[in-house]
């Protein structure tokens, strides 16, 4: 699939125990349907050809031969299809050894047999009565006529053209202390499939999900789990068809117990490879040699099932409240610790009536509450200048009063005009000097106030501004502790909204007005009506796009082409392709050219999966060239 996505499915067809012909027909029907749907890896449950609950019939020659006949018919049904199919069956080796196997099938051929390594023999399971565990070393075996395939637990399946490797284990292998999938993953496999027959009991679904989440997370892989369905015998147990697909610890899709549903998802193999590159603890140390069978199963269908969030830094639904509280607690506790260490008395914050300074003030109030310090020691400084509007100034005053901070108002226009005279700058020329002189003077005021009150200047700038370099070097770029430095703009809005709802009253009213205010540094004069004239997103582009680009580039390691296509997919109906391309090119230009600002940022706590601090996640030379990324982006 395009951009390293692979479409996978787990299905438990209608089944009759020991009726191999019936089961074969149903499996082939599913293969036909899923092939039309563009599925590239299709996984059926454990012993899906025969049924898992056959009991002593697994020792019967009639059943074993019928399964081989069914396997051959299923293999023939895959001829010409771009699909790797896993089917479960009992397989007898010469000498009477019967293995509980997964057969990997692709393009008309059985590509390998993977025997189960861990045979449960406790509780309701007694597989050692019928089967032998996977041999310590694999070997080639004969299926029929001259058809020979590799049989071994170490067998993996490699699509060389698309550089995707798939491995397989069976049911109990996941539950065992040393799962084969761990060895598979550290060797190469990005995708692990599991053919399972895990019966349903109270609490088992939750435990099953915990196991798969942990296995896919620690092994940095995708995990496709196909579970036996309701057609199995209910003499002593019931099976529910609880299929699960996970990627690096995150559930992509689930067929809930007894729903009768298939489970389909699109796995981002490129993201998994990027994650593994970053982890120097992720490498093969077990010394196990693996057998690789070459297959070709990845097609070129477009993404259509996977949900790509427009706001990847912002969780959805009820999780947003819990996440907001956690992030605010991280910020506040980090700041509190900085005060414990330094013994500082005051916090000095420039309040502009905008989102970032509002969040910084709210966080500081929380930190002072943690420390048992008086909020009067928070010095909130409003510094109106050439671009300050009545609305933002009033909001900064109202918020400072509502939080119980000590308010100071220090106008900067007169001093900045005097500074223009000193440096011989025409105040009618509204250039970078005009803007940055204001930002730097404001920072000097804050620093000097902090020095005079034994305080710390609390930084207000956010992650999105750092990514784009939308800050004045040694102006708002500088502080003594930057509480918002790893919070992107799209998340800042939700944190402020959360605090507004939590605090209520007049605080909620002023915060809602701040949320409705246009994002602006207010460094240029307002329009004739007194409204904000300098609108940040008109200059650098929509923050929701830039936060999306940032997440896909830094967190996921995507190429410009992949970022572009995913942005077009996620923002369909909101931005046309021309607009997405325009701001993507601008993102790469700014991201590379402004690295020098990030290489000397002040301390600030990391709250999420992305930080641009040179002491945390991101280390890049200030003179790194953007040419490769720009060339790809501009040619889209």
C-alpha cells in the first residue's frame, strides 16, 4: 500500500467442527471478499480448517488428510491475488508427529508452515495429548506431490519490493514467557500475526488486550490477532471471535466478543521502522537464525480505513479531560520543583491577553498552590505597545486579577521610540526591527523585574512557535523556565478551555474571550477600527496544519510526500491540495532555517511525545540544509 501502509484483517468465518469441506468453502469465500476490499494480510483463527475443538479427532487420519486437501484448495484460491493468508490446520510429519500449524499462503502457493511452540496443558486446554511442540530447528517438508515447504517456528515472510516482514505465532505463544514474536521482532518483523483459539471467560478480553498491547509496544511491531469464533464446540467452553489489531501498543481495531464482525485496519510500517531507528536498545541479541521466505503481497491501494486525526497532539472524547489535567499537573509540578531548587520568591510573567501567556499564568498559579506560596508573588506584567488592542489589554488585566496575581502595567511605546532614535531607525518602517525591538524590550523588563524581586521569568512560548521559529531571538524566545515549550498550539487551546470549564465564573468568561481572540503577537499597529491587524496564521499558515506536519515529521519520521498525502486525506474538505502544499513547503523552510533558535532554548518540561529541546528529543545542526525535503515537497 502507498506510503508503507499495509491493510490487514482478522476473520473467523462460519465454522463446523471437523467439517473440513464446509470450512474450506467458507475460508475461500472470505479470501475472495477480502481481496476485493484490498486486504493484503488476512489471518484466520487457530486450526481454522478443522476447528480447534476436535479433541481426539486430531489423531484421526481422515481429518488430517482432509485438511491437506482443503489447504491445497485454499492455496489455489489465492492464485493471482496480492495477499498473504494465514490458515490454521493440524499437520502430520512422517513418524506420526502432529503439529498445530499456521500455513502461510500467497499467490497460489503455501509459502511456509509455522508450528506452535507453546502447547498449553492446563485448565481447559490439553494440546499435548494431540500435538508436539515446534522442533528446535526447522526443515523442509513435503505437502503433496513435489510441493515442499519450510516448517519451523523461525519462519518469516518478506516482501522484498516493499521491505515488509511478517512473522507468525499461535495462541499460547503470546502468553508464554518467551514468545517467538519477540525474537521475530528484534530480528526484522514489523508485523506479527497470531492465529488463536482463546475461549471467552469473565475478564479474559481485558487481559488479552493487555497482553497484545504490551507485546506490540515493547516489540515495536504491529500485532494481528485472529480468534476462534462461535462455531466451535461449546461442550465445555465458548469462543467469541474477539479479534484485535494493535500497532506499537495502540489498538487500531477490535471485533468485540460475540459481535461476529471482521477486524480490519491499516498498519503504518514506516512509522514502526522510524520508531526502531530511534531505539538503541532495540536490536537482536538472541543469536537466533531465522528463515525468510520471499513473498509479494503488498499492493498499491489508497488509504481508506485508517483514521488520521487532524489534531494528533490532542486526544479525543473523554480522554481529553484526563489528558489535560495530567499535562497541567506535569507543567505545574515541574515549575514547582524549579522553585524548590532555586529558592526564588516571585514568578514574573508577561501577560498579553493571548492564549500562551494565559496558559503560563494558569500553570504558575497551580505551581504556587502546590508550594503553598501566595499567588500575590506572581507578578503579571502587561506591557502595551504599538499593536496592543483594547480587548487583549483588558483580558490580560482581568485574568491577572482573577488568578490573584499582582498586576503591573508598563507601557513600552515611549522607550521603544527612544530606542529607534538611538539606532537611527525610522518608526514608520514596520519591519523586523520595528517588531523585534518591542519583544526584546518586553523581555528586558521581565528579566529586570525578576532580578529585583528574587524571581524567575516564566516563558510563555509554545512548541508550534519553536517549530516555526515564530519568536524573537533573545526576546520572547528567552526566559528562566519555559512551561509551554513542548505544548503545541492546538493543545494550548484545549488546556485553556479545560481550565476555563474547571474554574468557572469570571475566570471562565475571560478565558473564553481569550480563546475567541485572533492569534497575534500584536507588534504592528491595529487597523482603523482598533482591531488586531497582524494575524499570525495569515503569515505562517494555519497552526492546525503545522502541528499536523510537525507530528508526522518529528514523531513519525514521514517523508514530505507522505506528510502531504496524509494531510490531504485528514483535512479533506477543510483545505485544498494547493493550500496544503503551500504551507507544507513553508513548514520545511521555517523548520530548518530556525533551528538556531531551538539550539539555545531555556529549560522547559517535556509533556508529550515531541520536544524540540536540544537536551531532549531533537538534535539538529543550525546549518542543516532543507534542500532534500523542499525538493520533494515542491515537486508534489
